[in-house]
C-alpha cells in the first residue's frame, strides 16, 4: 500500500550520475537520465525522491566524487575528525562506504584504530575490506562512521537497521547534506538524482532515542549527528516536522541565465565539475544559454564531458588559457571562493551562485 506523502518539487530528465564524466560529448549527451519527484512522508516526516529507480544506479570506474584534493575540504575533514575524537577516541571504528579512503587515512594519521568497508574501493590500503558491511560480514567495532552514504540509499532506516544488526549496537557518526540549507539558499543545483534522500537535523534526531551531539558543518551545508546506534527507531512525523519548501525555489534560474547571456563573447565558465556544476549547466541550457566550459581540480575529470550538456571539463591552467580576463566564473560552492580566486590570480569576475 502506498503511504501518504506531500509533494515538494519535481524535475525531469536529470542525469542519473552527476559525478560521472564521459570520454566524448556524444556519450555525455546520451547518458542515462531519471526523474525527480521530491515528496515528504506523512508517516515519518522523511523527504525523498518518490520516482527514484535503484536499478539505474550502478557505480562504476567512471564515477568520481573525490573532494579531498581541495585544501578547503581537507580542513573540513579535520573538523570532522575533531568531532569523532570527542566521542570515539581509543575505540575501534569501521567506516561504512569509505569510498576512495581519504577520510579513513585522516583518522589513521590521528591514531584511530579503523577499518573501511566498501566493495567499490580502488586503493591499496589493507585496512579497507572490499565488501559491504552487513549481518554475517564478520566485522564489528565500537563505533561506525557513515559519511555521505545515507542520502544515496532508498530506505535509510532499514539501511541503518542492517548496520545496527551487523555491529550489535555502538556509537555512530552520520554526515549528510543539509536540506534546510538547500531551501534557505534556494540551491536548486543541489537537488539531483543520486541523492534519493534529503535530511534536516530534526529528521536525524528523530531517528535515535539517544543523540550525543548534532549540528551543521562546512558552512552549514552538511549535517552531522553522533548517536547511540542501539537507540535507532523509525521516525514519526509530527506537525513541527512539515517541510517548509520555498515557493520561489527556482527563482534564480533566470537571474543566472541572464548573467550568462551578459557574459556572452567574454567567456563563461563554471568552477566545479561535480553535482552542482552538472545541474547548473543543465538548467542554464534549459533556460536557453550555454556555458563555455567547466573547471575542476580533479585530474580524473579533466578533458572529459559533463553528463547531458556535454560541457567539457578543463584543468585550471588550461581554463585560464582559454578564458579572456573579462570572463565570468560561476562558483558552484562559495566555500571554495578564496581558493579559486587564488588559483586564478583574481583575474576574472566571480559569481557565487549559492550566496
């Protein structure tokens, strides 16, 4: 039986993978797409994409979501390690879905006893086990690290229940994007297909009977909670949990499109060839304008093409050769503005789109 929901937002034809780039523009324009139907459950208060199809989402070697090449993001990870230290110093840890393993390396450098578990891990650290963490895996620890995983799984409560059952309880650190920040800043380029769930701090707190610490990080763009995994429960909606989704969520699309048009002939770039940049380029194309190129510091993305729009990704040095000094650079994440201005000798007009 279909559970009652409240509709919030919809978008069609979004790329299934925002963090995949393609070898040719033709491949990029022909990439798989899916629809977004963002709703709030009237039972749990949780927010999710009702039309998400997990069969479309199979992660492969072309998937690149490494942010740790940035000094700004490295500082964020140090802040996270401080939170972990407050609650889990001297205790054994498992990072579930450790990705490329960068944060695991940070915690190892801080003296933590930690292993990572991720079937898609591509590195060589013997501390990472290439299998999912689930009942019967044979691993358990005092604490669980779960960073930027929960927004990708269709049923977050069942997923956490499986982790609890596999580990037999313990303390868990969870980090996810902040839906309230997305709404407050009308950041329409932060709503995309890979993220099936969108959390508010109250949602995470309602999932646990015992919360040790919770808050926002990374310029308030991320949420975190440290909780007793054994106190996990299915959240129950109440009148205060109704989402306040802004009616003018897409209002800045035309404003940014006008800025792109104003920069025609001078050069227009987006800095950030990941999720934000992909959706920004797509919405600009649908508003009738094209950006010239994307810039990203991740070498794995450089020389390749963004999904759907086929915008080519350049290394910073190559982008500076291609862009006249009068060009506009649309900065996808304001947290990186200082880093970007320094990398480009402050020679362009910088437009921070999430201000």
